[in-house]
């Protein structure tokens, strides 16, 4: 048995690789240090062939910087999970909001018009919704895809709890408690980014290949497309639950307020002390939204991206754990720690408050008059947020929710470093892995492309190997390509 580790200070890598030979069988176990990892078993015609294959694998890893170690010598990374205290629902106050419009008192038992709900099996943070499907990721590491009509049509199993699910153009990423960010855009999850082991991840966002990470210590870190740390900044508070990225900046919320840093160099653009704990973030083109808690109450603050000034405040009756907007910020939605969801107009007037009936919303997203939430109970729920449905709900008339189930036969797809092989280039693009100093880079071989590097999963890079990808897209700001679709190794 050969046990190796790669743990780079500040570089993000914190993983092990173990090769065991038993007769004609080779067992390879790999993963994050301190965790069980994944196992692959291969059989060979003879014991000599098995030993030869094992030696080759060990040689490949030592050339990448792995060194012999003792299992258990390093501890696993720190993971913090958000917990929700049990709070009873309270009636809405009859006082006015930030405008002169009065808010009618609503009894707490009024339910939102939930069309369907899917129990994912564990408390859920991650949600992403597009025109095709809904994604939900929970603390057991399960990621499901569900149709807008409420049919479960896909399931991924990641090695640890899912913090969040984010989209970046074509790509869908799941941030995982094992310190990796997995690309879910292909047939199997591929590790796209790896975060330093000393970072207790709270939240993630991504824009044009640049990953933003907020953490327990109140820091925010930007990691570039090659999975190499770009910059890191400490905030004036801790518990940084909010990070949002756009083409200009990273917006960072923590226990004292919100700050904006330049996306490329981390320079502080502005800082706004809210005197409230920031628990969630959302963004529109010109504004960033911070869901907060102060004592037993909470608010959503809309801040101008340009200078951080307050544009509006949306008051809730509990700590705000999630928020979202309709297009252009016409309506603002919030979920509190008492299992309620709210809707406000853009100016701050509360339009309604209803109970989810399935827990407090950890995350939410609005699309086509529907509000999708994932909750403390592990439910992905679809709420009809259209005017007619909300009016009926406030009158006490709600539909019977459809309880969605995943079919027992649904295939579970797990991360893999195994590649299909092919000798047929077809309409794909050929790329090659080359060694540059101590780093392995991927460059385009097919004609007609710039001499840029290619964003490519690290775990499957091997010096001298050529791969076939479905296609390449240039980053929005240029300078590198991003591979999409399936990846095969060329024979």
C-alpha cells in the first residue's frame, strides 16, 4: 500500500491518494484529507501487471507534487452548517412599512399557494432555476433536478453537503463542504475548483470563471479560472454568509455590513455598515440586496452597486435567511426564520406575508410568476406567486400541494475521474495537457483558436495527454477558453 498527500499552503489542494495492490487487483482510494474518499477497483491478468499499473499511478501523482504521508496525520477541513432556532410564527404588525401604505394584520396560519413540493431528504441550501429545470442540493450531498411541473428527472451524489448551486452562462456549479466546486454541466460531476483547507466555506458565487468565496472568518476570496487564488480580503466582521459577483465587483456581506471589492484585484470600492448581521445576498444589474437579522427581526436592504448607498429597506418580522427579486427588482421576496415568505414592491411596501408550510427558506429564486424555495426541512417547493393565486391564498383558498417523489429506479450519478476514450475527433475540439513549470496547463490543438489556456478539471489532467471536448467558449473578458460538454481522452 502506498499513501500520498498533496497539501499546499494557500493553494487550495488538501487531498490524498492511496494505492493498494492485492494479487491481481489494484484498489485506488482518493479524496479530501480526513474523509473516506472514493474508491476504484481494477483487475489485471497477472500480479506483475497489477504492480506495474500501481507503480504508474504512484509515479503520476508524485510528479504532480504528492508526497508519502501517514493517514490521519492531518485533520479534515472545518465545516459550518447553518442552524435555525425554533421560533413561533407571529402575526404581521399593523404599522406602516417604509412608505405610508398600511399593512393589514394577517394571521400566521395563512398558507402560501404551494403547487408542489419535493422532500430532498435533508436541509437544503442550494437552488438554481432556469427555463428548463430546477436544481436543489442538500446537506447530505444529494443534488436533484426537477421539472417545473414537479417531476424528478436527475440525481447527483456529491461527497459532502451542498452549500449552494450557482450558474455561470452555460455552466452549473455546486459548492460542496468537501472544499470543491463541482461542474454539473456534463454527464458526470467534475471537480472545477478546490478551496484551501483552512477556509470554512459559507457561500459561493461565480462570474465569467472567477469564483467568489465567503467564509466563517469574514473573509472573501476570489479564485481565477485556473483554480489559483487571485486575492483575499478580510471584512470588518465575521460570518460572511453573502457573496455575489458581477463583471465589476464582488459584493461581500458579513456580521457588520456589506462591502464591494474590485473583481480582478480586490481593491475596496465601498463599505456600508448596516449594524445588522447579513445572512443572505441577491443582486440585480444595478443593485445588491442584503438579507439581515437584528435581534428577533430582519430586513432586506437594497444598496446601489455603484457607491453602496441605501436605496430601499424591506422590513420583515423575523431574521431574513433568503431573498430574491422579480426581473428588474419590481418585486422583492424574502424568507424568514419562522417559515414565512414575503413580497414587497420596489419602494419597500409589504404586499403580503404567507407561511410556506414546509420550513424556513434557506434560498429562493423567482421565475415566471413562481417563487421556488429550498428549506430547513429539505423541501424544494414551488409557490404560485401570481396575483390571482396570492389573492385566493389570503382569502384562505390554497391548492392541495402535489407531493413529488423520486422514482426508486432513478440513477445516481457520482463524481468521476474516469474518461471515455475515442480516436474519432468528429466535430469536437482537441486540447492537450502540457507541463509549465510545476503546473499542468491545457491548450487548444485544433486550428482556428488563440494560444490561450483552457479551463479544465484538474483531476483528469495528465502531461502529454490529448482530450476531445464538445466545444470551447471564450471568457467574456477574453484571455482564456472554457470547455463545455463531454470530455473524452484521445487514443
